[in-house]
């Protein structure tokens, strides 16, 4: 058991605090039947022959068990079971048959990953059913792309569902699909720029490419080299840094065009590795955080 009881309890507490129904659209009996043979598990109520009966009694008929009861019921042992069983339970809570809204599924996956990363695990999208995501868990170790944590914290308030989806997909793809990570890094920057412009009620052409979007946001937030008021060496350094925003943006856009998702590639194209994806993701995340924080500071 590599996933500690601390992590498991944190996830249980987070679900309870968020008022999230872990069984989704299903009743708890139907949900648990997807994972366990309830007829073979003992009852805690002598009036019923098995677990199925007392779950119905105490969660439907009387509703006198707490919403997080499943995490502390010894029959299911989610606090002490094998990692595989615990992760399978979490993945089932965001399965399309359980969670109808994909945005909510991504939000929950992101919530789980905030705690699972402490033990080196991650829940990622692996396939789709009826164009809705299906998730699986894997061990990824303890290294992550630079800037991801800061991006998740800073961008949480911009567009929680979609942004969380992009960050989760980008972080997972760094290891198993660098092209997708690079493509999603560009999308994250585009989402950030468009959100800032919309919040500031600045009209823009939806056809603008990424460098044009970043240039417009920089101008709106007075982040161009010409906007630097400081004199001397400090001012010169700030101007150089701000002038490099364009270079970073062009680099990410070109990487996406050459090696990211979204464009067909010639047969035999070798693509890039995880380290290149980390570079693109780190640069995009850092720039997105800088723009969002500048937007908030400028607004104040």
C-alpha cells in the first residue's frame, strides 16, 4: 500500500467538504455493485442478510449514515485496501456511466490528483465512451513538469472546469504523449488570454493566433517594453524580459505546429520526448500564471 491513509483521508474529507456525491447519478447500491459483490459481504443490520440490504436501509430508507461512510466501512476497507482497489473506486466515481458531465469528471480527477501526487500516483484520461472521458490510474513518481502546480493554483478561478481539464490532460500527457502535452500547452495559453480579454471586455477577433493574442493581452495589461517606467539597469532588465514574452509565445506555437497535436505529420516523424514536453509545458504554464497575476494586479 503506497497510497497512505493520510492521502486517502484527505480525499474523503475533500469530497465531503465539496458536497460531491461519490456515486454520481447512480444510487450507492448500484454504484458499489459495479465494484463489489454486495451479496457476499456481511450485513451490519440483523434484519438483512447481506450488505446490499443494510446499505439500502441506512442510505435510502433511513438515511442515517454519513455521506462519507463508504471510506470507513470495514467491509470495503478503502482506508487499508490495496492501491489498485482504492484507485479503481476513484476512477469509477468519474466514469461516464456514473458522472454525466465531463467537466465535473475532470474537476474530480484534478481534485484526486492534488492528493495522489503526494504518493506518486495520478489519474489520467485513457479513452473515451460516447465522446466522454474514461480514466485510469498509474504510478508516475514524484517529478512533474515545472510550473504545473503554480498554474493549477493561479488559474483555478478563470474557468474551473475547462482549465482544470487542460491542466490535468497536459500534466498526464507529459509522460505518455508529449505531442498532446505540447498541443495542450498552447491551448492553455489561448484559454488564458481569451479569458483575460473577456473579463476586461476587450473585443478581439476569434481568428487571432497565439502570438497575436499574447501581444494584445500584453498591450492591454501594459506589459510591453514601452510600458516600463523604471530607469537604469532595472528598467533595462525588465524591458528585456518583457520583450522575450513574444519569443516564448512564438516558440510554443512553432513547437505545437511542428510536433504537437492538431496538425498531420509526415510518416516517420519522430516527435519529441518528455523533456521537450516539460520545457513547453513549463514555459506555457509560467507565462499563463504571469499574465493572470498581472491581470489581477492591474485590475486592483
